[in-house]
C-alpha cells in the first residue's frame, strides 16, 4: 500500500435477506444488490465522468435527472433490494446482457447461501424449506425488475451451472457480503459475489461473469479493473497469508450452449499499492463539485465514455442539448 491510512473494517456485514411469498410460503432471498455506500461503482463513475456521477448518484430526488423507462410491473412487496432496474428497461436489447447477468447473480447467490448453511451443519430439508431455490430467486428478480424476457434463459444458465459444478469442493465463507475499509477515515465498501476456501486451503474471491464468448482476453481485461483490485485489497487484508487471489467465475452463454471456466486474475501489485490513492482521487472530484448543480459538473466528452459498448450513455441527449 501507500502511506495513506487504509484500515480494513473488522468483519464483513451480512445483509438481512429479503422475504417473498412463494407458493403460499414466505421464503428468503439473498440481497444481491448494491453495497449502498461509496464503492467502486461510484468511484469509477466519478473518475470516468463527473457529470455522469452527478446524474446517477446526486440526483435521486430531482425528477429532471431521472431517465424515463418503459412501463414495467411494480416491485414485489419487500423486494426493494432486488430492484436494480436498468435505465432503459427490458425493452432495449442492448441492455439484455446486463439484465441476464443480474438474474444469474440472483440465482447463484441463493445457490451458494443454501450450500453454506448446509456446510455449517443446518438441516438440509429445513434450509431448502426456508430459502427460495436458485431458480425461484431468478424468477423473483425477473418479476421485480420487469426482466421477464430473460427469465427462461437465466434459469437454464443457473441449472447448467449447478450441474457442471455439482462436485466442486469449496467451503463457502461469504455470499454477497459487504467488505469495508476506511481510507483516510472515509468508508469504502464492496459487495463480493462469493468468497470461498478452495481445495488448496487458500481463500479466493469468485466474481461471476456471464459472457457471450470466453477468450484469453476475457480474463486479461480484468487485470487492471478497479473492481478486482478493490476485491484483492479488501480480502487480502482480511485473510492475510490465507488469501489466494481473485477468480473470474466465467459462464459462456451462446448459440452452442454453455461453457464454464475459472481462472485467477493476474496480479497487479502497483495498482494495488496505489488503490487507496485512486479512491481518494475519486472522492476529491466529488467533493470539488458537490455544491454545483448537475449541469455544471465537468463532462468527459469522450467517444469512449459517451458511447459505450452498449450504445449511447443514458444521458447522451441531456449532455448534448441540456436539460430544457
């Protein structure tokens, strides 16, 4: 690390599960949503485009900052933590990969939480009675967010995943838990998909990714991802010499079916060393602009930022023409 104060908080926080009525019974679903605080998504957004940060994180109560979405079913009762609706809704196919990935995350979260409880000695039948099955969790997430068009594909992916890895020998340590640190006295958080102890007795972070095709570049592109650098910092500080690395838990979903692949993301010691400085820099950008109206926050004005792999930024027209 640097000489910046970077202190890990003692234990990850286990989020209270959400409950839903399924077949006349109330069942639990893992909260697989945002950490709810300043984490890498917020920091990366500020670094990428301050104006985008103002629209996404500082304008929640300003109707002028809300992007209209196609009509969707109302959220289910008690489902606020699953309400991670994407700005353009289910109708826009350019957002299909994000919706599909969120649904698969929901299913895998319940799969590993159920496995964790059974490993801890709880009665398997009682656990399965109390918790929604992985496919039920997918359906709940789909209903909550208006992603019904992606439900069946996500269920097929989750079922194929569980069949492929049914004999895996992992000790489940954390499922969708929030790890936190204080950087110069300011809290930084990340919710981690899965933390396990593998057969080599090392502790690994697993990050689930659903992709159209697995290639050598699929793993390499995450070497300098702040999301993965943050995971490494937080879990290595928590587990010390037991830490083995961050693994991409890849799921290929394409025309020819499914493929599954896991690989450790390559180390990036220089990026790890300066990560606290990077987060502080993002904080300073936000602090510098905090009193400005959204339209006066600096713009990136880059074809790499304003036009993403999924198409135009959600605020493309507003940045182009203004709010009026």
